[in-house]
């Protein structure tokens, strides 16, 4: 209780101007986190997602990725959701 090992991670997603809060523990698998992102983005679980930092580098979707705050907007991660129909949606993740 209250120890760092039991703390949760929070990632805020800006989805069409609405902030979505994604909460997960350090014990979640990358697949679990990806499914949470898909749910927050309103896409199916089998949608291919990629997380990109402001310089264009790919960021691993896992429990060790840096968390962000709802109000801090200096840096952004872009989340691209690509469907099998080649429909692409670009969304932002706010990162401090």
C-alpha cells in the first residue's frame, strides 16, 4: 500500500479534443496496454498502433514508457491507428 511497486501509470490521450485517461500497472503486458489504447481511441483491439515521439522516433508501448500529465502540452507523442482498410487516424498523447 503506497509503495512504488503498487503504483499505477497514467497516460493521457487527446482524442478528437477530448482527454482520455488510460491507467495501467507496471505488471500489465504491452499487449494489455495496447488494448487499453485501442479502447480509448475507439478502434478494434486488432488495430495496428504505433507510438511516435516529437522527433519521429518510435516509442515502445510498455509499462516503462514515460507517463504524462493532462495539462502539460510541451511535448506530444503521436499515436497512429492504421486499420486494414488503410484508413489512418492520427491522434496525440500529451507527454511531460
